[in-house]
């Protein structure tokens, strides 16, 4: 991931509150589960889920019942990049 994208993501996470993290969650889960999406999109969704969980754990704790199975499913993704991102998350 390039430095500009990482910097923009860090800035977004710094301003995104718990409510915003909860609102982003369904879109990220859909992107992660959609096998028709490019592998980089699915890997980025796993990366963002990890970043959101790290920065807003209290807000996303109730969603762990949904998050954990989605990440476990992504571990079996056919592309190694997606599986690696899910493992890191």
C-alpha cells in the first residue's frame, strides 16, 4: 500500500468515531465476502476491518459475532493476498 493511501487512511481513522465505524462495517463485510470483487478489494476490506477494530474496539465489540466468521471464511480465499490480510486481521 502506498504512503499516500496509508496516510489518508490514518487521517480517516483518526476522525471516524465509533458510530462511523459501525456504519462502515456492513460495506466492508460485503466487500470481503464478494468473490466477484478483485482480490485487492477483498484484502483491503480485511485490512480496514482490522484497523477499525484496533481503533474503535468498544464500538465494534458487539459485532464480533459477525466479524470473526467473515474473517475465518476469508482465510480460505483462493487468493493468497486475501488470506494473508485475513490472517493479519
